[in-house]
């Protein structure tokens, strides 16, 4: 697998794509690669650090609600798996050296459901507040992080749904995610 990635990132197509991202994005760092994205919405509000690897079929979006500004920032050394969906309407920051597995959703919005006479897809979306994924954390496969932050050096177990903030140095699992281990507490 690693040789396949090395081949691709040194392939002329990847180099041309990186030059293109440097032009259209708010920032696109050195030695960073996005391998066959599904969609990149509003790239001028997306900031990618150095040595970032984003696997295939990822949807990155930075679309403010009611034309408000927004930002999606992915810091140095982060690796993002296949089929991820990261949607910012205000402020999402993924700090340095975060590892995100395949099929993860991170979003700072929810769909309103205030009027039972209107289909949900026609009701407005609401921002849930800023999201920060702490440095060195690992987000497992099929995780959803909805309007919540994750501290540094955390592990979020596969298939978890995070709807409230997780402090630093914790392991959280489940739906909704609950802390099963806190490495800052000595017993």
C-alpha cells in the first residue's frame, strides 16, 4: 500500500494537482496530497498544512451559512482516510498529526426539524459551534463527529457518534460516545 501511495504522489498527475491546489485553496502546504477527491467546495476557505495525506473520495467543504465566513483547517502531518466527509459552516480545525480512518463524518451543522409540514431537506441548517480535533488523536472507522470537539491524544473507537466534547487523553466509544478511559486520572 505504501509503495502505491509513493508511486501516486510522485506521479506527474499528483504534482500538477498539488500546484492547482496551491492556486485555488486558502493555503496548500508542501508535500501534501489529495488523492482523487470526490468534491472540494469553496476551496479558498480550506487550509491544508505541510505533509498532509488525504486519501481518495473525500468531500471537503467550507460553506458558510447565509454568506458568513468559514474555515476548514487541516494542520501538518495529518492523514485522512478514504470516503471522509468534512463539512464546515463556521470553523473546523484538525490539528497536527491526527489520524482519521475511512468513512468518517465531521460536521459543525445539523438539519433543522421545526416544521413538520416542510420536508427536512428544505428546512435551514444550523451551526453547532466550532470543532477542534486535538493534536495526535486517532479517529476510528465510521465515526461521526457532530458539533463537538475532541481533545489531544484521544482515541475515538470505530462506529462512535461524538455529540459532546471529549477532553484530552481519553478513549471514547459508542453511540453516543462515552469516555471509557482517561489517561490523566491515576488510580
